[in-house]
């Protein structure tokens, strides 16, 4: 089967003009996986699912938005795209620009981007600029540069990005056959929670589902401006993807929270890493640290009894693939997990002894 992307699949629900040729890599259509073991361990009486967005073409949910943003930019005759990024947006913008025959310029916070993402941006041929500042500063800079040089700004401040990303909400509803009762999601620049809420409300309005979920957004404790109610000047977290102190879609996130009767809460780095480890070890799903904030948040709420009277499924959005951040993967491993032995049967057998039962 030839891959179809989110524009082909949901065209009637997207603001794309007739005659637009999609720039697509077959994004979307990601699996919704039941997390049965974690569900039991957490004592949840409602089904727990993961929407595995790491299975998109460049390994994150950004591809859903990028196909729409880049397709529209090319349709309007733009020759280049530009973005600020903690890594995933850069990788995605670079890939879709390459596919569109356009140039890509990405501004990254120096030393704060996971190596897999940097490698992707370079591999796809983007011009990579590291600034001596954080993501929030990079976003200010690309806003100015996009005007000065007539480049398409493909951060989530571009509404086309959110339009594409909202298709994940459509898919979750299609996969469940209903809207979930709860949707848990990591929050950084707050574009994705805004997009999901847009998607769920649109799907209800279109008569495709009856309800909408309660939105549960989670920020890393050291980068939690929405929880604190004010910007964080020096955001810090192991989850570099969401190390953001001034979310651009601040209002959108609060609207999603308030209109759905949901919450935006903080989770510690330790809880994020624990959730990441359990997803990999207990369920076979390897996501990057930022992604695990959604599960960390749900486990925290479960412990607090938040879901006591709940009915209906809870879906955790796992936003990016674990291989994006190989350093973290190595750090997660116990030192004795790799066993070095001689290249003979007896040495290998000694390690395996008793391990098969
Ligand atoms: N998870 C991952 C893996 C991300 O890369 C991001 C954002 C988020 C969650 C948060 O999404 O910003 O819409 O609230 N990454 C952006 C980037 C900032 O540059 O790649 P958000």
C-alpha cells in the first residue's frame, strides 16, 4: 500500500486549498496501544492507552503539523522554512523541507538538544545554527528573521502546524470508536495540547463523536510556567524537548484545560525517567523523556485517587521516539546490563545460565 499522510486522510477537516499538492512522508496512522500491565500495576479500573507518536516518519508528532505547514508554504511559493527548536521540530522541518525541495534553517539552544535530533537535522540538509541562549530566545529570534528574510516560520505559532497536529485527536477517536475520557499530554511550548483540543472539539462539532476528553497537561517541574502562572526564566529539566519557560500557546493551553475541566500539573524529572523506564521495560515502548511526562502524570494522579470515580479510557500521548536521545538511554541502563565476556561458548553460557526460565 502506498503511504497516505494526514492531508489525504483528513482533507475535508483541514484548511487546505483545492489543488494543493501535499508534501508528505506518510505521517500519522500511529498505533494506539493498550498498556495492560501498567494499568494493573497502577490499580486503574479504566483502560490505559498510549498513542505512539514516535512512529511518525521523523520519530515525533511534529510531522503531522509539518506536512500541512510545508505543503502550504510551498503552495504559496515560499523557498525556505525557519524554526526554533528543542530538536524535534528542527528534525521534522528539515525532512519536510528536503522533500519539498526547499531550504531549512533551524535555531537550536546550544548544548541542550538530544544528539539524535541534531543528527537528523544535519542529515536532512538543514542549516543548523546553535545560539548561546535557550529555546525561548531562539523563538524570538526566528520570529524576527522570518519577517526579514521572507522565510516560512514553521513553529507552532504557525496555525497550519496546529491544524495538522489536531489530526492525532481525530485518530484517537477513530481508533477507540469514541472520544477518550481523559487525554494526557506533555506540555512545552503548548502547541500540541492546543491542537488536540481543537481536534476533539471539531470532531464533536462535525458529529463524528459525542463527547470530548478531560485534558490533562503535564510540564516538567523545573520548566512549569503554566503551573506556576508565570514565565520561567531559566527552565531546567532532563526532558530537553520541553525545557521551555515562555510557552507561545499559553492561552490555548489554558483554554484546553478550562473548557475541558482538566488540569495542568508538574511532574518531577525522577518521575519522568521512571515512567520512561517502565514503558520500555514493562510494555516494550521506548519513548523519549519528555513523552513519558504524560504517563508520569497519569500515574501520579492515579496514586492521588483522581480516577476513583472515572469511567472510560485514558490515553497518554507519547510524543517522540526513545532513540532521539541515546545519551539518556545509556544513562537509564544499569552498569551491569552489558556483560563483556570472551568469544567462547562457555563464557557466553555462563551468563545465560538460569536466565531462560
Ligand atoms: N514532546 C516532545 C517529544 C517534543 O519535542 C515537544 C516539543 C513536546 C512534547 C511539547 O509539545 O511544545 O507543543 O507543547 N518540542 C518542540 C521542538 C518545542 O522544538 O521540537 P508542545
